């Protein structure tokens, strides 16, 4: 490699990008997601995030180029399943606990999902990141709870309601704010699971 190649634009950018610590990057990501929840996607700007985190806007633009890329990166960095570790010993107990956990964070994630809804339909990368961060990890974890219930013999593997359980839980999380103007809090979600999900599976 020549000296000129070593000092080329890609090398310079990589050097500059390396100066952002993981903690600082997390601060940027938290700031943009919180501003989206509070103000909506369209109202948030790279300049605004830079001002709120006391950095230069050029720092953000060098790292992520555009707002959709920045938001997609923030979403992917927040990917996690809040249902991991749930294991009460019974499927009914697991689903009740999943409802409590989902209800505890439903307000923040529902606002984020709603704020990004239209923008995600216009930008494939943003749509993919939204699914990866807020939907797929939780669906995978719910399917694991159901799989364990089948393995314990609590419900038949071919029970027709099994495949609809994630849609039931995520559906009510998204629908209650629209239908009733309130978040699906833990009490509401546990009541929903007990009244609608468990009976469908033949559980009490």
C-alpha cells in the first residue's frame, strides 16, 4: 500500500470515526430516539441531536451520512429482547410474566413505533431496522416460550392458536393507544392474556 493510499479519504474517515467511544455513541443513539418519541421523526434533525449532545453536526454526518442511516443505527444498537430470562415453569405463567414485562415498556416503544411508522414505509433500511430492533427479538422470544410449553406437554404442537399468540400480544400493544387513548399497561395486558390468549390455548 502506498503512502498516498494510506492517507486517502477512507482511512481519514475511519480514523475520525474511531474517536467516538461506545459510551458517546450510546449517548447519540439515546438522544435521537428520545427526540423521535417526543417530537416525531420529521421534527428531529441531525443538527438538533448535535446541539442536545454538545457535539458538532459534522461529527454525526461523518459517522452516519444521513438521518435515516443514523436512526437505523440507533435502532439496531437498541436491539434486545425484554422477554429473555422468563421461565416460570409453566406456559401460562410465562405468558403472564411476558405481559407484565411488555406492559412496562409499551409506552416508550409504542410511541417510537408510531413516530417512525410513516418514515419506515418510505425507507427500506429504516423499516428493516425497526423490525430488527422492536419486533423480531420479541417475537422470537415469545416463540421460545411457546416451544417450551409444547415440549412440556402443556399444549399440542399442532394447536392452531399457537402461531397467532405473538400477533395477539403485539396487536393489543399497538391497538389500545389508538382505540382507547391509553397504553397497554401491565394490568391491561395480563388481563388480556388471561381473558383471550390462555383460553385460546386451552390453559387456565
